[in-house]
C-alpha cells in the first residue's frame, strides 16, 4: 500500500495546477438566463421608476407611493400574505408530518405528493371561478356572504394552493428527523412534549420559517386569482400595478407602475434575505 | 378603391387588436372581411384594454407583429394622436362632425347607451335605478370592470350619477349611489362576464346596451331584458384609428373602408346587427341603406342622450381615482 501511495504522489500531473479552472463554464447558461430574465428586468424597473411620462428624471412616481390607495394596497398585500402564509404553513406542516410518519413507499404518500404538486400550481381565473361557483353569493354548495370579504375570503382561496406548496417544501425537512433521536429522548426519560420542545421543534424551526417565507413571497406576487375574485378595489399591490398599465379612462401611468413594482422588490428583498439567513441555519444540521 | 384593394391583397394580412368576437359583432365582421377580400386577419389579445392597444403598437412598431388598426375609447384616442395616421374614408361626409377628428386621426365607429341588463324572471320589470337599492337585489348588481380602469364601468357609474341628480360634469352622485348599493349589500364586486351571468352570480349588469343583449350574454331573450333609464340616457362611442407605423398600411385602410361601408353586409350594418349603433346611422336611415330589422331590435331610447366631452370624462376619472376605492372598500 505504501508503494501505491508513493506512486500516486509521484504521478500527480505537475502542470494541473497551472491549467485555468474551467468548472465555471457550466454555470454560464444559468447566469446568462438569470441576467436576461431577472437582473435586466429588475434594473429596468428601477431605472424607469425614476422616469417621467414626458421624459426626464423625477421623484414624482416614488412620492405617489405615499398616497392613500397605494398605502392601503401595500397594507392589504402584507395582510393577505401573512394570513395565507401562516395558515398555509401551519396546516401544510401538520399534513407534511402526517405524510412523513406514514409508510415511506406507501400509496398514500405518493398520492399526497402528486396531488400537492398539481394543486400548488392551481390558481388564477379557474381557481377564483371554482370558489365563486361553489361558495359565492349564488354558490352551489353554500351562499357565503363572507366570500368577498378581504382579507379572509381571499385568504381561504389562497390557502388552496399555499397548503400543498407547504407540504412539498417542508416534507424533506420532516423526513430528515431520525427515529433514533426520538428513541434517544425517550431513553433519557423525555416525554413527547420534551422531544418536540427540545429536539424536533428547534431542528425544524428554521426550515419551517424558511418555507413560510417562501409562501409569503408566493402570495405577494399572485395577481390573476385576486383580480378574478374581486374587481372593484385594488386590495393588493399587483392590482394597483395592473391599473396603472391598463386604465383606459386616462389614469394609466406606466412609470407609476414601475415605482409600485420597485416597492414590491424592496418587500421581496427583505423577505428573501430572511429566507436565505434561515436556510443557512437549516442547512447546518441537514448535512 | 380598386388600387387599394389590390395593394391590400398583396399584403395579404391585417393585424387587429382587442376585438372580442362577441363584442359588437366583431367575430362576424372579421369573418366577412376575410371572405370578401381573402385577407387573413390576425386577432391580437382580444380582451386587452384601449390603453394596452396603444402600448402594443409602441412596443411592436417596426415589426410585422404591430397592430395595424385600433378601436379605442375617447380618452385614449385623444391622448395618442401622435401614433395615428390620418385617414378619411369614402363615407367621411356621412359621419357626424362631433364624432370625428377634423383631419381623420380618429373617427367614431360605433356606440351605444349605458343600460341595465337583468333577469326579468327573477326580478320582474326594472323601471328605475333606485329600485336596485331594494332588498331583493342582494349581491346581484355588477359592473363591467373597475371604473378607474374600464370605460364601460366609468360610464356605468356616470349613468347612476345622472339618474340620482348628478350632471355630466360631476360623477360624485354616482359614486355615492354605489356606496349605498354596497352598504345595502347589493353591489357584487366581481366583474360581470357572460360566464358569471350564466352562473347566476351577476344577474343585474351595468354595461353598454350592445354588450348587454341576450345573444351576447347567452341568456334567453324572453327573460333577459335591457333597460335604458329615461333620466340617464348616457351614450358613448368608440373610435377607429390607423397605426402610423402599420406593417400592413393598405390592408389597414381597406379595413377602415369596410368598417364604414354602408353595404347591406358591411361594417356599419354588421355592427347594427350586433346591437351597436353605427356612426353613420342617421345618414343611412335617410338614404335607406340601413338594416331596418336590426335597427328596430335596438332597445328603446326615451330620454335626451348625453355624451361626455373629453373634459367631463377626465374630470370623472380624476374624481374616481380619489374616491372610488373609499366609497366601496
């Protein structure tokens, strides 16, 4: 063995260290894609948010953010995102735990994962209309007057895709819980409460919060569902942006839309920074 | 005309935008135009708003994808004249002076009156807007769009204003009417479409009369009624404009000639068949070229028609921007 080791060391190509590393080439398509479809549009939004309608630079679009309707749209966005992501995260986490504690190769688990994958993508006009026809004012199942209530009525509709999304993103973390940890806790005389309070809870907390933040961002950008649900009040920021682009009665102002989008970018940056910080913590024990 | 037809046929294609097939009979108009001249019509984004039409030509001009012709509301037409090419159709003199820009940058094509379409089997006959505040209309009354965005919805609120003592210069009473409607629990904030009407969700709809006909909303003519209030007879027109950078300039002009043609199967009479009132209606009634059956089928108009001026429309939009959300939120 010692001779083999010696051969290995002697055989190491001396010039290898001088060859320029080419591993980065593989990332070029991704980086180019991100630059064209993420960085460039973001840059354009920021640039245009400071442009006036008749050319030139202005802060008018930014100061328009501090008006009643826009403030209430940002408040509405935050309400809807917090409510739908908290409810979605809690119910989705419980469901994920139930799925994880079942047979890992069982039919139920496969059904849940496949079903969640489909339902997490269901949204827009079809989803809003499905709820309208089922529990709307003239619904087939019940005539729910609270259906058009903001934020609770629309939060219920958002939960329809938030809960399955939570199952999908949280399940890997729950699967990471080892049965031996529970056994160890019990061997040391710990109760179920102790296990959740001191072992599983702290381990899952970063993944849970990270997944909840992802749900938050998901709800923030949704437009078609809420627009089809309700048309008269701009409850959330994407609706205000829509209005600034399509108004045909003389109220359209594309650059004000850019300023609104800039406001959303700020919210997303804050949320995603939190997400990445938490992901860093979650990754430490998952390794 | 023969030269124009030859040039248009050579181009072979026409791009139109924001023309839903069930809007003022556009589905048949496009079909007949293609059958007549053998020019393929590409219908871009049928459900776009007037503002989006203008954005499309700003973004796509210089490519073969830009819309050749636009059909836009008054506010957008007057604000976008730098993008239009002036064109006077051969029936220019038959179009009332109030409906056309003097050099032909934009020309009124068809219009109608604000109306209330409703299911008479459910509600009986509606004779005044104030009835809608009653308890049997719980959650039933809807607009076609958001009045800060859509022309049809803005005019719906204006009709309510006129019917409750307001004037064309002030939409405040209309906003107040919808506030009361909301307080009574009668205002349904879902946008009314043929689908929501079919589902029974929006059985009372404020909309242009040509979009409120039983045929367009897919309801039996025996029960779906259209009512134009005599104390709030509010008219509105749409406008044709030719894109200055049209990729198919001859086809665009031939399309205009076709739309304003008084032929028995031509743009003006086809709009009329779809329930809209073509801009040459008065001239066609006096020269006898009008489709009399279609004209007789229009919902009756009793009061004195009011048309908003551009200043009045802008004032209404500005008031709505500041007050609509507060009134019904």
